[in-house]
C-alpha cells in the first residue's frame, strides 16, 4: 500500500456506545440481485440525531486534541449512561431538544414545545409531559442542566 502526504486526517471523533440507540441507526436498501454482494444490507448512522455532547473530537480541524481533554470529556459524558435502551432513547431525544433551545437558561414550557416531535418518535408513550420532566430530572442529576426553581433550568454544557 502506498502512502502519500496528500492525505491528512482533518477530523476524527469518538461516539461512545451509550449514545447509540436503534432509532439513531437506519437500515439501507439491500443490494440488487445483480450486485456482486447481492442481498447485503447496510446501515446508516443518523449522525445529526446524536447529541453534541456525545461527539468527542480526537482530531478537529487537523489539530490533535490533548489526551487529557479527550479523557475528561469522556468521563463527563459517561454520566448519563444507562443500560435500558428505551430510557436512553428518551434521554438522548430530550437532550437534543434542550440543545435546540438557543438560550442558556430555559423553562419547562420551552421543552414542552417539542411535545409533538417527541410524541411522534415515541408513539407508545401517552404521557409525554411527565416523561419530559423525568428526563430533565435525570439530566439534572447527571450534571447536564441545573434546576433554578419553578420550572426554570440552566444548561451546564
């Protein structure tokens, strides 16, 4: 194999396994019967649906991140790890909603604006408001947000 100075790694990131849920991976169409690997099916990772907190850069803009910064970021985001796949899915979806709120401080009503979005993703749940509150408490307990009182929160990331 030949190597060339024309190739350079500009970005390399790590996404810990606990930021993956089945809803973040979509199945592609199987290859046609005429293809060399007929019937093979691939998958796409829905990168845009993974919260920013789950993306740890090792190399960013051709600059290698310090090892201590990578290890610290991993330790910081490992806190919301949960083995329950349904809980993890809800947690990541609510975290994405919080990330979409532009203000650093927000209220419960700001997150409730995503009820239709969350209901569409979690059809089986008929009490979305309670689930949002539960996930906000979990995010608070794990240090991602701070509870300011009376339905007000502050992002800590």
